[in-house]
C-alpha cells in the first residue's frame, strides 16, 4: 500500500467527496437526527473541497482518493477528518492528522484544536491516542447540520 498526502487538485474533489461522505454516513450519520442526515450529501463535501483546496490535505492510496483533513478557516482548528470506511484501520487518519499538525506548526501556531461529536467514541479514541486532550464538552450549534450537537473540544500542544 503506497500512501501519498498532498493538497488536492480540483479534478479530485468528487472522488474525495465520495470517500468523505461514506465516512460521514458511517461515523456521524447514525449520531444525528434524520433531518440532519437528509440534508447531507456528497455534493456538500465536493463544494467544500473546491472552495478550500489550500486548507486541505488529501490522502491517496495507490492513486485512489481515500480521505482528507481540513482546517476550514486557515488557522489551527481542524474542521474535518474523513477516511473512506473501506480504508479504515490502515493509519490513514493518523497520517492525515500528523501532516496537518505539521502544516499548522509551520504557520506559527503552538497548538491544534478540533471538535468532535461526543458520541463519536471512535474519533475520540483516535485523537486521544495521538495526544489530543479534552478541553471542553457541551452543546454547540452546528452550522452544517443546522441543529445543536453535543461536542467535545480537544487540543494538542505542538511544543
């Protein structure tokens, strides 16, 4: 298995969106309301990728788009991490997070922050294994899902 991590090309947005939506559908979809699930589709992910290519690092395994990590606002906040369920358990999520943390560090930040649905224990476990610490928990509005969601905020020092 040969993995490459790099900024995506616009022509790769649809393939990355399919991988991301599959990950969202498996990991987040069951944790939100039916109306929130109905509002999401792979087009949402494709548009996000096209609009923010310089804030995204994508993973490719043997030239196949399998996921991405994003810092939507160009700061130290990781807004997205998605890995196609068919490729889970191969270290891709860890590699993406490490690559994004290195990019955030190179931009002069001393920590990385991330939010995750509190019920998404698999994601919480991954972040914990990678050294992220819980900084807060509570109900927050989610602009994409258009409903309040119980989230856990985490951070990792880059010192």
